[in-house]
C-alpha cells in the first residue's frame, strides 16, 4: 500500500519536473527566436509571436504524434516531417543567433567559446522542449499502475487486525476480493469506443488510453473487466454471424 502511494507521489513529482524543464527550455529558446524575429524585420509586438509559431508547433506536433500512434503510417510520417522541420528550424535559428553574438564578442574578459561549441550548446533548448513535451505526455498516458482511487480504496479496506490474518485465516473473505464490480453503462459505452488490439480483439491498453485521454481514472482490475466484457460481446457477435447467414440462405432457397 505504502509503495503504491510512494509511486503515485513519485509520478506527480516527475510530471512537475518535466513541466518545469519544458518551461525553462521554452524560455531560453523563446528569447533567441524573438531576437531573430527582430533581425528579420518583424514589426513591433509581432516579434513576441514569432517564437510561438516555431516552438509552439513543436509542442503541438509531439502531442499529435502520440495521439496518432495507431494511425496509418503515412499520416504519422506527415506529422513527423512537420515536427522535424519545425525542430530543425528552431535549432538552426538558435544556433545562428548564438554564433552571431559570439562573433561580435570576440574581445573582452571572461570565457570565450568557438562558434561550433556555441552553436551546439544553443541547440539544447529546443531539443529539451520537444523531449520534455514528449515525456510529459508519455507519463500522463502511462501513470502508476494504481490510480489514487484504487489506493484510497485499499486504505479504506485496511483494518487494525489485518496483521494477524496469516495466523487466523478467514477463507470466507477471500472470494469477495475477486468479485467483479458492477460496470456502469456510461463507462462500458466509453470502453466500446476504444480501438481494437491485435487480431481484432479487445485491448486493455487501448481501453486505459481511451479513459485517460478524457482525464478519467481507471484501475487495472476495471480495465481487465471491461476488456473481458467487450471480448465476450465480440465473440457473441462472431458466433451469431454464421447463424444469420444460414437463415438468409434457407429463406433464399425457400
């Protein structure tokens, strides 16, 4: 139980760290791209929008790639090309900005780096931004194996005398832990919208992803129960199809 709570808290801390990393990386890249916007003669306040077009597209594109992970390959290739072009543009703009400033500061006190090193280090910010967005979405769709609701339920089920269970077994209580909970029609209807897995079978992973894409929590036990229910429906529909074909053939002969 305590391990589950620690895992959930650890996931929250990782999410916070990734979010802060994305904010800092965006701020560093934003500063360089805004100055590049001034250099290419974008007017006034529009220079503040120029970085959003490039780095903002990277963040949105990475999210679109994860949403389209089950889409046809040509759709994913198209998004990959767009995200790659935006990332390369951001890296190139950051590098040019850093190199030009480095060339203008050849003389003076302090540490001086060559242009290649300066350009390479300036590429870290846009790369970190794309990586942080990707990590955040991955962690969001694959949280700890037990949701906060499951942990709260486990805590409520713990009684002071549970430590003596090994010495005084209670066989009658064991089957209750494995009794399936009643599935609400709304959650079953939502599970039916999940894509099928390999060989057209119900997929627990796809069901969990469908729920979490709508910011709904779902435990492993419930996901397995929904998967079994959907698979039973699919099996019933498959077995019913030959009977319908036989009935149609009989009617046609008659």
